[in-house]
């Protein structure tokens, strides 16, 4: 299951996808920039549920 974590020692406390160093803001920026879910999955090595969790976190 995808999970978002915040740890001040990792990425200066930015929300990240657990088990990665990929910030939620990076995923959202990629999607806002026109990347598809499939492209984000491939580029960042994420699963669809990770991306969906990042989008949900932004609500």
C-alpha cells in the first residue's frame, strides 16, 4: 500500500512517497507538466497507487 511520509531528515521535511526519495511535489509537477501516469511510473519507478496517493495528499 502506498504511503506518504514526512521526515525532516529526508528531503528537508517535504512529503515523500515512502520507500523512495521522490517528493509528492515532483509527482504533481510532472502530472501538471503533461506527463501521463504511465510516463510518471516509468520515469520515477513508481506504481500507479503511489501516484494516486500523491494526488490524494494534495487535496
